[in-house]
C-alpha cells in the first residue's frame, strides 16, 4: 500500500514538469496520466474502505 502511495505522489510531483505549455499529443498524454492517477487513487481509497469494513465485521 505504501509503494502505491509513493508512486502516486511521484506521479503528482512529475505532472507539473510535463510541459503544460505544449499543446497536442503531450497535453493529451498528460491528461491520460492525470486520469490514471485519479483512478489509482480511487482504487486505493476503495481498498482502504473494504479493509475498514472487513475489520468492523470482526
């Protein structure tokens, strides 16, 4: 779980350096990366909720 969090933070730190001034393919790639990071963040949050729910049941 920590490795995924570190990876997400790394992606978030790199995103501003992805040439935001450039239009076209680079901008589209940056948007795809943003979406992937958001999806991964949501998955981590969902997994945490599932673990919390499982612990509440015991």
